[in-house]
C-alpha cells in the first residue's frame, strides 16, 4: 500500500518540539537517506558505521560553518517510531539554529514533513493501526487525566484488539457463505445458520456497547456542560465562584444580578466540567435585558449535559416540588441543591425537604458540603462505569463507522430472519466488515488517510 502513496520514498524532516525558544529542540528525520544526509553534516564520526540505538555528541557543520553542538539519537529500520531509519537531532532550543539545521538537511536532500507524516509512515509500515495512530494525536491533545487514560488505552491497542476479534469471527462466516455461493447449484449450507445468528447477536451487542461508550468518550474528551439554574438570588454565582475558588462572577443581594451567561472550566477527578452560570429565572420582569437573559438560561438548561438546580432552603417546599416536576417533564439530567443551609440550619433544612430523595444540602457562601456535590457530579457522568479498564470510543470517525457497522449487522439479522439467499447476506456481511475495518485501517484509501493525518501537528 505504501508504494502507491506520493512522496513515500522521500526522507522527511521536521522540528518535533514546539517552535520557539527552549532549553533544547529536537529535529527528526525519517527515510532511507536519513543517515547519509546527517552524516554529511557531522564530520567528527562516520554515522553509517555506528550501532543503532546509540547517542553521539559532536558539532554539526555546513562546510566551515558550525551550526550547533548536538546530540544525535540513531534508530535503524525497522526498530524506530516510523519503522524507517530515523535520526533525532537534539540541538539548542533556538529558532534560528532549528532553521539553520533544517535548511542544511534540506539542501542535502531531505524535504519538510507534512502534518502527521511521521505517524502516517508508522501506520503504513505496520507499527500502529489507524485507531492507535489517531490516539497518538489524542494523547498529545489530552489535558486531563481521564482523557489521557482513554487515549493511552486506545494507543496500546485495547480498542483495536476488541474490534479485530469481532471482525475475524465475521470473516470466518463470510468465507463459508461465499463458499456456498460457489456451490449454488447444489443447494448446500456450509455455514451453520443458528451459530451464525448467535454470532451476529454477539457482534451487535459489542458494537452497541462501543457505540454507547461514545457518550462517555465524548465527555472525557470535550468535557461536560453543567448549567447552574435557579431563581434570582438563589446563590448561583456564589456557587460558581466557590467551585472555581475564584471571584469570577458578580454576587449581590439584588435579584437579577447576573444578566448573561458566564462559562468557566473546572477539572474534578480528571474530568472537565464547563460550568455555566445563568441569569436567575423568574416569571415576570419588566426589564427587557433581564428577560433576554432568562430566555438564554432556559436554552442553556435544555442544552446542558447536566443541570444543577439551586434553590434557597428558605423557599417554600411546594414551589420546589413544582420546579422538580418541570425538570422531570423536560427529561433533564439534574441534581437538586438546597443552598444557604447556614441560614436556616442544616438540620432544619434536611427535615423540611426530607421527602425529596437525593437532594444535596450546601452552603455556597460558606463552602459547606460542596465536595459531596463534586462527587455526585463525577458519579453522574461515569454512572459507575470503570472508565480506565473499559474500552471507550472517543473518536467521532470511529463512532460513525461503528454506527454503519451496527446498521449492516441489523440487516444481516433481518436477512437471516427472512431466510434471505446467501448472495444477499454476503453483501451485508461485506458491508459490516468494511466499516469495522475502516476503524483500524484494515480498509483504507489515500484520501481518508490524508484527511486523518492532516489533523496532526507537524513533526508528529
Ligand atoms: N447565607 C447565605 N447567603 C448566600 C449563600 N449563597 C449566596 N448567598 C447570598 O445570596 C445573595 C445572592 O447571591 P448570588 O450568588 O448573586 O445569587 P444568584 O443566584 O447568582 O442571583 P442572580 O444572578 O441575581 O440570579 C448574595 O447576597 C449572596 O451572598 C449561602 O450559602 N448562604
Ligand atoms: Mg448571579
């Protein structure tokens, strides 16, 4: 496959560390002329004759001009990140030096790498499968413990192994069905239909599990949106400030203080929450700016992954009941919070609202029991799933391929129910194999690869 790709034969070069000033910078070369190119610029030793996986200190020179004192790490094909000959040049972290060294190498025959081209080569040389290669980009981009764990799990192959197992079982049946087609005159059945039916059932279940994990995967990758909702003066902005540990939003005892939504991100146990403070919702207001704010609060509430419904524990019980049933009717994922327990007393508040299950009693101003709230927020997201061990789909491309695969598996199931002839079944099987294979890259084309790898940073 690699031979068909344009430019695969070139030796590529790029800065692998972030551009700018730093203690050191690493420039990476990969391809068949790597050693020749660097050797030409490194007079003190013959690199071609050095053992792989060794380090070499010396001056890089272009003619008489010294470029820098560097450390070279040598890797020989196939034992390198890309599977090709690779040299990493660790030089001083100056953009001027990086430029000089890269230009010198280009003059000797290297070309600048395209974004993700190193990882693309690793994929094409069988060092990584596609899902693993994509996880490399996720690892670099991950900014919380949970997103890092999910990406690491995928990169180590957890996700791919599961899919490959499923796909192999399907291939075995597919072969038997195709065989039947060769003997179509004789009306024989090699593939045991009931065993096949069972396999398709298991496959559908596994694919659906993976599809369902995407919600969690998405949450891990992009964070959970949390709208803080309630009447004016309930203490929403105070709660935002307390959770952030910062005076971000204006707090006052004047109802209607917050006029527009404010968004801030916090990290709780490795999960990102996007907290949205909103304008307090009340029925009648003559103020048009406030009404517009209220309208936006209602929208934010409907869009949010999670709603924190906050009320003053001094409020009437009947009124809270009414709000709760509105939230239930909208089928929102919400947590009920009785605030200002310092005001009426925790015991009194608990007694007053005792017939509400799972209510959390807090004081936003005094920072009482907010850790209970944080725990509950994390629980709501994970819903008891042990995220590190389970395979979690975090990639939208995988998700869509899985959806397509699930659809064709459904078609196979329906086909079996209706005693569909083998040639039609074979068609649906090929379709599901195609989509499952697209995820790991067992089925791919150049356009798709270019698209995926172009989203990487240069030097990776
Ligand atoms: N005693 C007590 N007062 C609180 C508590 N939380 C907030 N308050 C007070 O309640 C008043 C309103 O607080 P805010 O945080 O501005 O309320 P809000 O819900 O954002 O109000 P709007 O933006 O107007 O909708 C302020 O005077 C706060 O100091 C609490 O836990 N206990
Ligand atoms: Mg406010």
